């Protein structure tokens, strides 16, 4: 297959070697063209995080909790060729004492039912690309009424809602109130979804960002601390992801960097391998870090490779469609028709 592009636009995709006599030919035999990779769950700290991601072929980072000030500063890099595109929920919706308040950074919280809609409008006015809310099993939580108000206000403004959870019961509460996606698969002890649970999620059109990278590290840490009985065994967590995918739920790839010291670049490749450990095919894993994210978040900056589309892609040595581990091999990267430094 040949991909032909001129300036920043893909002009043809063909098998017949149809291109001009003066065309620069880039030999890709034995290699694979992949559309821009994205990481659907991170917490970006500084512009260099965006830069290192782009250098590895990760064209976009979806931040899932940041201060308004930091998020708007990082958005100022979105026109940079050498930085990954930054998206963010800005501050996540939480109650006083809820998840997100433990980091000793002053943030707005939802203190009443009437404050929920105000919170959403404030985030949208600050440029939030989607809304995040948190339901952490071990901390103060939003009421079901507050969750419903947040979801309704966000949807009225055309914004998706992603919910942080760790337990299945909280996940089901969020699903019943109309959230669009879950930031983490459920991993608390006793959290095993039934076919009925998964059907309810499918009917809602739910997507899940399992974040297996961070949950694996959490499991290892819990074992070392002797509190592993609070969580499902990691093999069971992999099985829950497989059940969700087989039930028709959309899976997105995200790592939750920088928790446990994870980086913003090749940790995503490890996440894709973990998704295949959970039973996804290599194609499923690649879609989880490309088209699934584009579609679920309605990202206008990214699309599948198509005639008339932007010439942004990776040329990877090997065949990750057959062997997902090849995603870690050397690659050349083009962004808007310009080749960036390879990795």
C-alpha cells in the first residue's frame, strides 16, 4: 500500500504506485503506517511532557485533572509542531474531602446540589475539553443527584463526562446517571461485573480507559505493603477488561502517568501490550490508542488516514498488527507533512 502526501495533505492511498515523477519515495517495505497515537489518561505537569510524548509518536495527551491555570498554560503549546496536542478536563468535579483534594492544591469543589451545574459552566468557561468527576471508594463522594446534575449540564454544552472509579458499585452508579466513560476499570476486591452489569454499560454506550499500567503498579505496591486483599488479583482485572471488550464496550488506551513514576512516552506502548494480555487483539489495542479515542472524544484534530486528511502518521519497523510488541521498534514520525526526529 502506498500513501501519497503533498505538503500537509494526504492526496492518495493506493496499491498501484501512482505518484508524480518528481516524487520523493520513502521505502516502507516490511514497515507499517499507523495513524497518530494518543494517550487517553494522563496528568500533564509541564510542556516538556508534551514534547517527549510527540518525540515518540504520541500526538495527543488527554489530561484528566489539572488546575485551570496550568491547563490553559499547556494549551498554549497546541500550535507547536514539536509538542503533543493537549486536552484537559481542567479541575475534576469532587466534593470537599473527595478524591483530588488530597494533593494540597486549592481547587473548587461541589459543595451542594445547586453548585454542580455552576461547576460545569466554570470549567467550560475555562476551556475544558470534557468534564471529569471523581468517585473514589475510600473518600468522600458526590451524591447521585450531584452526578446527574453534572452530567446533564455537561451534555447540554456538548461535553463528554468521564468518571474516576475504583469499585464496580461506583461504576454502576455513574452509568445509571449517564456518564460517557470510566477513567479506570474497577479493581477493588469483590468488583466483578455480571453480564447484566455489562449490558447496562453497553446500552449506555460507555467507554472504559482501563489504565492497566497504573493498576498493575498499584497491585504490586499493595502486595509489598501486605494490603493486596483490598484489590482484585491482577489476572482478574485483566479478565474484567476482556469481559468488557467482549460485551461490546469501547476500550481506550491510557496510562495515568506520571503516577508511580511512569513516563509520558513509551509507557503507552506497554499499555497496549497489557491490553493484549487482557485478550484484545493487536488491532483492538491499536484502535484503543487511535480511532477509538478520536471518535469517543470527537477530536477534530485527528482522524483515520484518508485522502484529504492531514499527513500525520508513524512509519514503524515491523508489523504491530501481527505482533503488538513491534510498536516499541524504531519509527519515523510525520506531523502535518513534516518529518520529526525519529526514535
